[in-house]
C-alpha cells in the first residue's frame, strides 16, 4: 500500500501574474516484518493524504507480534539501491540518526505501535519509507 502526498507550492512571477506549481511528494510507506507463523500482522495508516509544503506527514505502524519489541524506520530515495536508516524505537526509547534529528520525530512503543512524523515537508522528502518490526537479542 502506498501513501501519496501532494505538496502545493505557490510561486509569483515578477510580471504580476501568478501560477501554481504542484509538486508531487510520493511518500510510500511499507511495513516490513519477519515472521515464521501465520497471524503475525503489521498494519499501516494512512493510505493516502494531501499535504501542503512545510507541513508534516505522520505514519503509523502497528504489529501484533508479541516477541518483537524493536521498530526500525528506513528511507529509500529514487535512484538509490539501498535504504537509509532514519531511526528506531526500542521499546519506548527512540534513537534518531544524526542526519534526521531535525527532520523526524519518533513516538510510541516498538512492541506494538510506533509513529514517524516527518516535519517541514519538501520535495526532498519524496521517498519510500519502510517500517521494520523485529526481535533483538540483547
């Protein structure tokens, strides 16, 4: 399921005419999880949203896998092969990677649900975002 956000940016020309340039911000949010039995489910919301530039996008990821208590958030931008780790929720403790400290906010509990908030949206935020729920050996 993909989440598409349309970001509108208003621009005004020097000759007193105006036009709207619509920028598409495609934030596809996919929840990933590793499970060996049926009945383990990861949910994501919302499926679609329309946002203005400089607003925030909120993603919610929930799972029912009792032994999993860690939730990781990844970003993949167009034209790149790998994923960039944004941060994680280990239980109720969040850890945000340096590059994203002023851009995202993580909240929740990795054992059941977590929220990723991306602040001050720009076209640079156009990407595929992944939520991975898994267990960890301490």
